[in-house]
C-alpha cells in the first residue's frame, strides 16, 4: 500500500516528539555521588537556570527595537527577512531565527494575531517554493527577493552550492515550536516537508551536509561541539536517526580555561576539515527553545563561567559568540576555545582575527536571560544603549577600542527576542 510521505512525516514526528524528552535525559548515566558517568565532572558546580520573571519596561524596549529590524528588512516579494540589513540574501538558519522571533513577538504581545498570521503564511509559502539542491534539500543560500539559489556573495547559482544540515535543523526546530504553539499550521508544515528528503542529511547517527568540489557533489559530516547536539535534537524531533550526535560524550575533551574545565571537541580540525569553536550561541538556543538537559546545562555553565572568569581576571567584559562584523572578513567565530587556542577569533577556515573580538549583544542578552547573574547584568548594562529604534540592535562592541560593531543582522535581533521570551515564559517547547 502506498503511504504519502506527508503521512509518514506526521507519524514519525509524533513518535519522535514523544520520545524526545526521554532520549535527551537518558543519554547520561549518573554515579552515586551525583556526577555524570563518563564526564568526570562535579555537577554541584553547575549554574541554576533563572526562573521566569515579569516583562519589564527594559525588556519590552529590547523586543521593540529588535522587532524593528525585522520590519525594516522583510522582503514584500517573498516574506523572507534579509540575514544582514540591506543585503537581499539569507540562509535557512536565519529564517529559522526569524520564525522563532515571530513566535516570540506574538507570545510577548509585540504584534497582533493578524500580523503574525500574515507573516507566518508568507514565510511558509516561500519556504515551500524554494528550489532544492540536487532535488533533495534547500540550498545553503537564497536571494530573498526571487528565491533563486545563490552563493554566499548572492550571485545566482543555477545548481546551488550544497546544503547545510545545521541550517536545515534550525528551521526544523522552529517548525516544531510553531505547530506546537499554533497547531493549525501543522498540516502546512508537513506538506512543505513532504517535498524535502530529510533522510539525506542523516547517516550513521550523524548529520551530513553537501557541497560542490571540483564540480562534483561531496557529502561531509557536519557539526561540532554545541552546534551538533543542538541540531541533532531538532532532527530527532522529525524522526531522523541522529542518536549518535545528540550527546557530546563521544567527542568530549575537557580543557582548562582560566580555571574552568570547558567542554571542547577532540576532533582535529586538520583531519576533519572543520573548526570547532566553543562559544555561547548553541547553548543559549537550546535553552531558549527546548530547555537544557542534564548534560548541556553542565556545558553551558562552563562556557559562561569561563567568560566571567576572564572579566574577573582582566577587567575586560567578555561575551563571545558567532557574529557578523562590519569589515573584512564580515563573519567570525569569537570563542572561549577553538582548536587548542583559548579566546580565538577565527573565520570558518580557522584564520585568526583577534583584534576583532566583539562583546556580543545577543550573547549578553542571552546569558542574562539564562542565568541572571551580577556579571550578566553588567553585560546588558554595557550594551543596552546600542539599540536604535529605527534599525534594531547592532552585533556588539569591539573589545580592542570600544567601537560599535555596527552591523545589523537578523540573527542578533531574533536571539534577543528569544532571550526575552525565555526570561518571561521559559523554553518555547514548554509553553
């Protein structure tokens, strides 16, 4: 008997969602002393997640400013939002960020139901109309005006440049939250996904991306510590076999950074041809969207604590994440640790730019929402005047000279809305 793929997606989605909480918590075994087996780590030092708080005037202002970025950078032709202000290009990662911001703005009362439905409907229609790389999955980048497949310079690429499993998974996470909170979108989401070959990005329990090398399609294992576990949780929600990637234990290596044992990825960048920066973003996203489990709460605590310790020892406010920068090379990973180097600031290929380390706006809001410490309050106070009501929030402030990193992006502003939503309601998944 023929079973439509949309029906299969529906059934596997229900089953995987039901098993999701069990899988994430059962990925660890506990010793009698309260430590986690295999992690050799004292869990008593793990920070406590802050409880939900009232929506203050400061938070309302933060959301209003962040939402203005989305208003100013939505393309009327497609309903997509530019990843960087004024540049008509985007990735699925960023449209996933937009969808979370849209849901968050609705929940916080920043937009009414009519605007929410209009935007969600336009977004889903355009995502359903995307041409697919190799007929399987969305391309790594699209022109937000025409939906044409493009390269990262926004030049049209008729055949595309590949797919990113991490980017697809970010959108899958947002889809799950949308249909959970606004169920009438479920059928449309499943219909959209019935045209995507999600199974193509999962193999041997891991996530796989696709790229073009010498004119041929090649497949590469995708994801490093933090990002890999976040994305795998999203993929598992849609029934994909990514169990091996859901826990960091198979690749975990603890490294001391300023007296803090930080979780790093033992996979060598030269051998595996991918850098492994340890930074704020994946832990904040997991916390805001589905909540931290026992394992990732340990990791997030250590990544945060290393940044606070750097401030305590040097006096330099520290809040590192992936961010755009307003000059060449335009995108950098500011890390706690990357491939053996503490506080490395690197491109995707590992080239260093230490002079461009940024006090990240989104990470500052994020850590304050998650742990609400005296130090995280200092971070928010430091960047709070950067917001421009007519533009949104810039990426941050350069450590080296205090200049504003004056680039405005969808991801920065979306994560700020997510952070405020979390501080008021907790994770999207528990709403």
